[in-house]
C-alpha cells in the first residue's frame, strides 16, 4: 500500500431496526429514538429510528478489519457528523495517508446514501506483535 490507496469499502445494505434493538440492550441504552419512529418524530429528528453511534463506529472497525486483517487498531479518532437511520444504506470507506515500517495511517468515513457523511475519522493500525 502507498499513500492515496483506496480501502476496500465495507457496505451495510440496510441498517436493521432489529439490530438497533439488540444494540440498545447490549449498550443498556433505552433511548427511544433508537427504537420508536414516533419518538424520533416527536424530537424533530426525522421519521425513522436512529442508529446508535457505537454501531456506526463498529462499521468503521469492520472496514479496518477487512483491509488490515493482520494488524491491530492503535488509534481511532472520530467525529460524528450526522445520523444514520433505519433502512439506510451505508458505505464505510477511506484511503491510506501514510505507510510506515510497522503500521499505516488512514482517513476513513461512513457515508449514508443520499444523506452525506455520518462519521469521519483518522485511524492507525500496526503489525500485530507475535508471541
């Protein structure tokens, strides 16, 4: 890999409301905007349940795991720019910024079809230490 190399995208064809319910339990996050479209409407945030931020972050981690299976994530600095809603198609993508002897730095993102950039991030990965 060299600087500018595009990463193989990680695609979520449709964010699942069922998965949002599971994430709510796992995260102990009963916020109704993740579960109930009426709560989202009442809050003025749209008309579909909103995916949890940690789930969106997991899509970026999946992107890094897909592209760097033999490496460990060292840093992941994120900015949450917008919402991801139930049913949205999302594409996690990115490109290499720098390649060193033991690791790689990347700019990565999560884009929502028709909705713009939901998450932007910088990440670094390094070769996994052998025992």
